[in-house]
């Protein structure tokens, strides 16, 4: 068969592929390493016994939409549910983008934004985060004035750096940009929110779960949608459920691109039970936060640059002396390469951990994040093992 001519936007894309690597400790994908709490698991199992597998799910995920709407005190028409927030992101690119349209995305950030925008034939515009990985509201507003995107995506907190941007920054952008905006808050449950000192480790129950989220702006502005997911804080990555909350008119436009019965009934049932018992996840989230503080301190002590994370992952890179010795160790072990010292040092950590069956995420070749490793905050015992191995590696190389 002769080569099939397809749209140039698709011709320029590869199928998404991730090498399958056997590992004992998996900390590469920002999932939760905590299982769903036992009492919730039991409730899901109980429901499974009489589950109507033969029936289609609610056509527009109405049961989960109404539960979320009721909890947040918003109209049900402000809520949409998808197969992970990934599906909602992809469909938002189809809904608000398309041939001749432009989608503005942050950089460095979640790489799939660019892929979804490209799939939809939209032109991809990358606006930079500042050198510390934060949004510069004035720069984003100026970027939008100059480039006139049809959709603006914000990621707060940002993957892969972890930066949380205060609500005032998000509000400034929402108030001054004309096009529809998506605030992707996949990791917001792990952030402490506005006015909360990151060193304050009081139990989460004493702090508001949505403090600092754009959800707090829902009654004030009508040009944005907040995207959330069950894949991170709710330990349900395997179920693939995400949701969108925001302006009715934007929700209806997004809704036009969603298939009927698109989220499977079993996932909806599990997500509903988890959402109903969201308080039961607080302990896990709290533990992730305190582990995060410990790990950041340990990495800094080793001489790593650590990005200011408010998520369930940490992004770091060896600097100065430890970068030099790890880069040297890399050359010794893997031979000469053109990589920068930063990249070699990052790769040394990645490969040394892989040899120990620990899977990290390697960003060391990223143009802005040279030398960076991203590590999910796992269970405390996993974190101890990984941190000890990294410390040993650094000690051996010094
Ligand atoms: N947004 C961000 C920033 C992410 O990091 C991810 C997952 N890595 C997603 C969205 C998609 O998550 P899901 O489809 O599992 O909801």
C-alpha cells in the first residue's frame, strides 16, 4: 500500500510510547503510591457484587457530576467528567482550538498540552514561565494581547517543576485575558494554598482543602474552567476519571465534544465513592506533604537544586560539586558523550537508580530543565530506600 497522506499536524506526531521497565519502586508518573483506603476499597467491592455490568453508564456521567456540583455548591451544568483529565484536555483543544486557531500553553510544563493542541490542528504557542518556574501574570497577559490565542492553558501547580502560583496571580490573568482559560489543577490537593506557610505542618483538616484553587473564583469570573483529576490525590489513576468545573457556556462548548456514555460505569462508581469519602484521603495527603518537606531538605543537603514544589513530586538537579562528580562518574561508566555536565549528572542518578529497580522520571535532556530528575513522593518506606540510595551514590562518587 502506498503511503497514506494524512493531516500534516498528525503526520508530525508519533504514537505516545513509554518503555515498559520492570521496577520495584515506581516513582516516575506522579500517581499515588498509596492504595485507596481500606474502608473505601471495601465499599467498592461491596458494590461490585451487584454491579450491572450489562447496562450503559449514565449518558453524561450525571451521578458524579451532580455529586461534585452539590459538594462545591455549583449548578450541575458547570461540571463535566472525562476519562481522566487527559480526555478533557484533549477535547478542550478540539472544542476551543482547531484549524486556524491558536492554543497558548506554558513552558516548561506538561508535555501533553502541546500534543493535544497539535492533534486538534491548532497552532501551539508556548509562553515561558519565569526562571524559577512561576507564572508571570503580566507577561502572560501581554503574551495573550500580542498573540491572541483562542485558548489559554494554565497549570497550577505546574508539572514537572511543582510550582504553586498564588490565587492572586491566577486571578490577575483570568481578569485580564479575553479568551477561554483552562486552569489545570491536577495536583492542587497537595498544595497548601494561599497564605499558608509551607513549613506549617498542622493537620490538613485545620486548613481548607481548596484554599488557593481557582474554584474560589467561580462566582466572580465566567471565562475559565478548572480541571481536576482522581488520578493523583484520590489514588485512582487506573480508573481514569477527571472532571471540569467552570463557566456554563464554556462547559457546554466542552460538552459538545464528549461522546455519550464515554466514561465507564465502574470507574464512575469508584470515583463517586472516593469523592464522597474525600476526607478519608487527608491523612495520605498530609503524609505526602510531610515526606515532601523531609525529602526536599535531604536533597538540598546533597547539593541539589530543588524546584519549589507543592505537589506529590519533586523536581531536582545536581549542582556545583555534586554535578561535577556525578558527571565524571557517568563518563567513567558509560563512556564519552556530548551531553552537558548537568545532563550527565542527572542521567547518572537515573541510571544508578534504575539498576536498583527504582524508576524515576528522567528530564535531564530537557532544554530548560537540564539535569533534572522528577520523583514522585512514594510511601515513607519507599522514600527512605530511594533517598538512602541517592545519598550512597553521591557519597561513592565524591
Ligand atoms: N494534567 C497534568 C498537569 C498532569 O500531570 C496529568 C497526568 N500526568 C494530567 C493532567 C492527566 O491526568 P489524568 O488524565 O490521569 O487525569
